[in-house]
């Protein structure tokens, strides 16, 4: 399978990932062993028969000796709890329930609520086309550049030749990523050396700056302050309006102590004239109007947009949209 399949870029987008999953399902005839649209409503273990009795929400029942529950830790979305949200007159979307049809944002007035990993990817993607974008932020996250790129034929060959080594390495690392922490402690090197190391990591693709950093940055506050300060300076350099930059710098946690969103020109979005950042800790949320105005919610890498978010087709006029980003 790995020999057959060529990934087009280092961090594949949703359509390509879906094509790959479908190919795997076809190649290994997996569909014949899967029953779709079947929600398990109850599972009871019978001690006397040593078996599970499973009931689906349509009432059908099954018995099985073994039950593996791969129901995911994050598969249940939290919908926005904003007073009046149900009477909002515009269109609204939750990233966990993204429509399969393309959504046209071109020229629209859009609000995104939440600046977690999904919010960040959404903002950087739709900012290219929207008429006006308002971002509602409660807690900023530390983000680092994804540096995605196409995979050329030669690199493809090298990757394929290296698969066994990659898998072996991932099995040995803390989070099953390819990066291993640097063996040095933060203050074992000079200030200049540390700065150069952080620059190198900031310029590399993926989670290296998080998982391949000095081994003590996530356990020593002073060590962590050095990388937090480095990334804060990057934000200040990339965002022209320094008041906005300060709002985008997290204050309540150190770099990497929460899931790190990876971004592609996310911070540059705030240099666009048609983008506004609203800190909801300063500006309490308002009840959405029944006609298009503002709605919604809360917040959580790769440069890939959320499920099926192709480029908007064409402008559909001035109707504004509310848009929720959660994760
Ligand atoms: C916002 C967000 C961004 C992420 N970004 C990335 C990323 O960029 N890269 C990455 O590698 N990982 C990412 N992850 C993590 C990745 O999505 C998860 O680790 C992965 O999907 C977990 O796979 P899983 O099969 O365990 O669970 P899931 O993919 O959650 O699948 C669980 C399935 O079980 C079903 N289910 C639940 N309850 C029942 C029931 N009672 N009966 C029947 N079915 C049920 C659900 O509908 C779901 O289809 C992200 C996760 C989130 C939430």
C-alpha cells in the first residue's frame, strides 16, 4: 500500500486523505466488514455467557464475545451556548459538522468564534476570500508555522525507502511523532546558540519546535519562558498593529503546554484591513440578531482546512454569515 500511494504534500489536505482512506478500504475489502450508520445505544456484559449484548439506536441487537470501542476521545462536538443563537438568521456552521457541499465565503461578512487549532486553520483559509472577517477570541494559542510543501519525485523516493525507519522511530517517541527531544537542556547552551536553535526550529515543518525542542522546555518554567518569549517576538514581528499582536500572545500558559496549532500565514491575516480581532474578555458577547449579524462559540495542525472546505465558488452578495469554530 505504501509503495502504491504517493502523497502530494507533506501535510495532506482533507480530500487527499479521504481518497487514501477509500483506497485502503477498497484494497483490503474492508467495507464488507463494516456496518455504517449504526449507533451503539447500549452495551451490556453478561457474566454468565461471557459475552456482550449490544443494542443499536434502531433497536437491532447483537451478541459478541469481544467488544472494541473505538469511539474516539473527541468525536462529540460542543455546540455554542449563546443566548438567542437558535434564532440567528444567517448561515452558521460548526467545524465538526461541516457540510459536504462547498461553502461560498467570497465577499461575505463572516464571524469565526474560537482560535484553537481548527479556528486558526479556518481563519487563515477563508480570510483570502471573505468580504469582512470578525474573529472572536477568548484565549489565544501559541501557534507555529506548518511549512507545508509539495513532495517532489526524488523526495517521494526517499520517503518510501525510509518508511520502516520512520515507523520504528515513531514507535519510540513520546507522542509517536517523528521528532525526538533535543538531548540538551535549555540553559546548557549560550543565549546566541539558543536563539539560533529556535530560529532553526521555527523554520522547519511540523511539530519539531514542540516535540524536538530542548528536553526541559515543558517541565521547567524558566526554560519555557525562553521559547515563549521567542515565539511572542515572532508574533510581534509578523503582526503590524502591535495592540493586535499583544492580544494574540497567550498569557495564561507557556509555549507548547497545550496542543500546538500549526499555521500558514495565520498571523498575517490580522494585517488585512477587512479583518477584526475581538477579545471577548474585553468585549462581552452580544445576543445574535435574528437577521444576519454575529453568532457564536468556543475553541483548539496542519494547513489543511476543515473537512471539505474547497475554495469558495462565487460571491453570493451581501448576506452575512455566522460561523462557529470549535475543537
Ligand atoms: C479539532 C481536531 C483537530 C485535529 N487535528 C489533527 C491533525 O491535524 N492531525 C492528526 O493526526 N490528528 C488530528 N486530530 C486528532 C485525530 O482526529 C484523532 O486522534 C483521531 O481521529 C482519533 O481516531 P479514532 O478512530 O480513535 O476516533 P474518531 O476519529 O473520533 O472516531 C470515532 C468514531 O466513533 C463513532 N462513535 C462514537 N460513539 C459511537 C457509538 N455510540 N456508536 C457508534 N459509533 C460511535 C464516532 O461517530 C466516530 O466516527 C484532531 C482532532 C480534533 C478534534
